[in-house]
């Protein structure tokens, strides 16, 4: 295998130097023969079959080395010595006596090789050459002998060999909605081959080129984690702040630079895998060549070379694509730009870029059109009804215990600083039944233990299609839904079209929590104005609806909130916080968003934000310096008059204030308490010697704890309930100590796995991260029963 790898490295080095693959066995010359539209490539210096038969045999490895031409690797190096080739030619009625077993002089490129024969030709050539010549290495252990299996097997499984396979890579920036959108894009691409035509039918598309586009190429997509190996590089983007966009621009320039330079890694494993990838590319290109040669004559050889040299496709998805549109094509950075409502059209756009285009300005003397690749494609059409409800997202990590479920898209709030209404369009909600069906599938088929309901303004959800359907539970009795009720008198709505019957967010939340009492339900991102009392009451009643509320304040100053068009004052916001803590008697965690340095913000207004943070004592916060966004109300009406230095200073003060308060808050309310933690897996700092697990509490706080075996709920809960029933004033600490130390009870100990719920006692606070000790494995219902006996411990 050592010799095999060294030869592979030499060939790979040659590939890197030339970056050109030649698919004819020998250079075309004046002696090239053409017959019956089949192409025969032969040497310009022909030899008779007798001369070849009488030729002295030479060492096979030496023959192979002589075949390596000065201008790079040719197909002959991979077909040399293939008995499949000779057999095929004989069955076609051609004289194969002139073919040496060492150096084939002619191969019929137009012959109809099937996929298995094509694979056999290459693997036979590899096994007979110095690339796979190490007799001590078995075929199964040599990755080069398996180079075509994945691609060919994928085609055979679907019964359609006409589809062209592309590898894609996805990277995501931004919020949870972008993560969910990436899962939707993944599903669209991976299921594209199920469409018989391989393309979608959408008229909302523009292909930007000087060419008249030809029909798109049917495609099958395979996802890869290696950016270097990907044919299509897709980046799902965020446009909420300038810093987020700058990260995307830097990435796109880096990808284009890699595409031009095509660097190779010196790492042995990566290099070997890359060689396999290069040979797989040859296989695909050979199939493409033989199809083209059936339809075109020798005058189109130049066009074929242009197609083979096509660069990788770099695509921009999401909010940044919608905001900047064709500006994303600047400097040739992107090839395809797709907005958040046009993901269904992505396969077609990629297919158009993968197909040749006709340029009438480059016609030859006979009137034949030369073909060149389409330059770019864009679809940024916003929709009033697209929710992707019919698409089942494919998650990047199916082992996660939590999953996002999108329930609505778009936003109508029109806050003056926010670009979301312009990048994601108007609000529209999925039908409640489709949300329930997706959640049930996640629970029953994928074993999900926690769902996060997603939307730009998730608690303004309104399924108008449910107007005439049976109402669910008492949460529907909100003045018959004839008018939308906000949480307090101090809140207003910018958008007025919220009237009408149908299902509201409280209805949906109740229905999802009914799916399983052991399913945790969260939601994000809400708006403070959409917390009506029935919603808060429902959260207090249901133990599987998490006691965590995201209430983005953005500022603590009423005057700034007015310029932001948030629809509430500081006083109204604080009254809502008090209502939440009154209506939900159990400990509820509150998180928020804050913007530093909004237009015209004074030092006094900035101090109002700091005092609000101290008064509320947030458990989590997302803090940013203001970034002016085009098209927004602030962009049209205000001036971004706060310097970058002042913004950064105020942002640092907000961050310091939060860190100080969260340490005090968690030390006060968490130390010594028992929390039900959903185990998500090993912590980032876990080692083999010190294995630690990580999970989140009901309040969405991360907890790290040792992976030592703990007790079982079936033994712990009855014991504790028995003792507390006699005296509920007994402290939990001695009860647990007695249970763990009493050898006569000999409780059973079990290990914890991802997806388990565990009762963890918090013994250390580090900011918003907690540390503790796992006591026993438990369920949501069992935990809730114990809390009812002695709530002070929880």
C-alpha cells in the first residue's frame, strides 16, 4: 500500500499542476477516423496488428509510467489493461487485435457503456497499474478501487441514470429561523431527484446572462461536509447587522479564491480522499463526454471543453440575498442568489447554471452556436403565502434531542431599525394541523424530546383557516377572537389586520403540548405586545411548556422605544414583567435583546437601559451596537449620528451590567436548587478522564454535571413522597443524603444518555452557566409531582 500511495501522490501532484483532464486516449490528429457518428481516436503513427503482436513485452508498471504524457493525466492511464474494454469492442464488431494488453491504441468513446462496465473499466485499470499494484493490499481496503460506487449506486437505487450528480455544502449564519431554513433547503435538494424532471416549475426567476438559456439539466444532489469537494457551495445569510453581512462577504471571497486556486491538502487522508474525488470527477465527465459526442460533430470540441472547465457554483441564500439582490454578484463573488421565499426554485436555478447556454454572437461559419455556461441566476421574489408547510426539514444532526418547528414566517411590526419585514415579507402562518403533524412525526419517528416553535413574531400566530374548525380547550375563549387582545393597555400594534376568527398562538401552544406530557415545548422569537393573559395562564398550567420567556426590550427609554416604533413604553413593559411573575408562580426566566447607540440616543436614554436591566435581572441577553439598515424607517427618517466609539463603549457597559446582574441573580435563585435537565450530550470540555454531560433546564439555562451513575425515578420518587407526606417541612437535603448513604436500601444506579431527563442539584454558578450533580433520572410528570409536595426546593 505504501508503493500504491506514493504513486497516487505523484499522479495527484501532476493533477494539481495541470488541472486539466484529457478524455481522448491519444491526441487527435489528421488521421482521426469518423464512422457512423462513432468516434475513434487513434495514434497519428499507426502500427499494424502484427507489429503490435510481435512487440516485445515490457514490465507492466513501466508501460503505465510511459503512458503519462507531459501535459497531464489522460483517460488511458485508467483504462489501460481493462479486459472489459476489449470485450466491449469485440462485441461491437471491431478488430481488437491491434490493442495491446499494456497500451491500448484505440477505444470507441461513443460506445454505450453501462454504469457497472464503466466502473469496472476504471477499477480494473487501477488494479493493473502502479496505483493499486501493492499485492499486500486487498481491493476492499483501497479507496481508489471503490471510486465510483457511491455515485453509481445512488443512480441505480433511483432507477434513473440520466440524472447528473452534484455535491453541495451548506453553511448557516444568523438566527434559529436561518437554521430551520437550512434544513428546508437540505430537504429540497436531497429530494430533488424524486421529481421526474429533476427541476421545479417556477416562473419567478431571472437568469442573468447575455445568453439564451437551454433547458436545465436534471440533477441529483448529495451533501458533503468538505467544502473543497463540493460542486455547489451555499451560504444561508443574515442581514440584521452590518457585522453579520461582513462575515458573509469575507466567506464568499474566500470561497471564490479557493475555487480559483483549488488548493490541495498535504494531509495523507485528505489527499487520498481528494484523489478519489478527482477520479470520480473523471468518471462523471466521461459520461458527459460520450453523451455530447453522440449529438455533436468535431467542430464542437471547443464547446465541450468549455463545459468541462465550468467553475463551482457559489450560492447566497436568505436575508442578505433578499436585501442586496443582484449586488451579490459583485466581482463575480456569487453565481446564484435566492431569497427566503424562493428555496423551492433552487434546484432549477442550479440546474440552469449547470447547463450550456447558446450565444448567437459566437456562431461559427456554418451557423452553429457555440455554448458557454450561464453566468448567474437569481430569484428573490417574496411571497404572501409561502410557509414551506409541505416540506419535511432534514436536520443536519438527527441525533439532537431538540428540533425547530417553523409555525409562521415574515413580520408586520415594522420596527424602525429592523430590516426583517423587507427581507422576509409579510406575516403568514402555517395551518395548525400541519404544525401538529410535523411535531408528532418528530416525537414518534425521531425521538425528539423538545420542540422550539419558530417565527419572526411567533406569538402573533394566526391560522385563519381554522376559523370554522372545532376550537381546542378554554384557551380559545378570548372574546371569540373577534379582536386581537394585547397583553396590557400600554401596548399597540402597527399592523391593523389582526381581526377575524381562527386559531391563535395560545391554541397552537396548547395543542402541541397535548402531543406528549414528556415533550418540552419552547418558542422564539416573540414580541412583548403579544402576551395576552390566556397565554400566560396556559404556561402556568402546563409543566411541559417551559418557564422561559424571551421579551426583547431593545431599550429602557420610552423616548427611544417611540423612535424605534416598538409599540410600548418602559412602564408598560415593566408592568408586563410583573404580570408574568404573578401569573406564573413557579420560577420563570426572562431573556431580552438590547441595542446600543440607536439614532439620537443620549447618555440619559442609555442609562435608562442600564437601570431597566438592573430592575428586571435578565437571565439571558443578546446585546448589539446599532447598525443602520437600508429601506428601514430609521434609514429614511433618522440619522445614524452616534459614533462607533460611543456605540462600542455603551455596548460594553450594557454587557458588563448584564454579566454582573446575571451572576447575582443565578447565585440567589439557583444555588442548592433541584432542576430538571434535559441531557443533550457531553459538554465541550468533557474528556475521557473527566467525562461530563451538558443539558438545559426548564428555564433554558445550561448545566454541566458529572456523568456518574445516578438513581432511578421508580425508587426515588416513592421514597421522597412517602417522607414528605408525613412532614412536608422536612428539608430535601437530609432526605437525599439518607437515600444515597443508607446501604440497607441498596438503590439501583443507572447511567444517563442523550435525551434523558435528570434531576440535577445546582452547586456552582458561573455567570449564566450552572454546574451541579445528577441525582436521579426522572420524567417531567414525576418531577412535577414532587414539586407539589415541597415547592421551595425547586
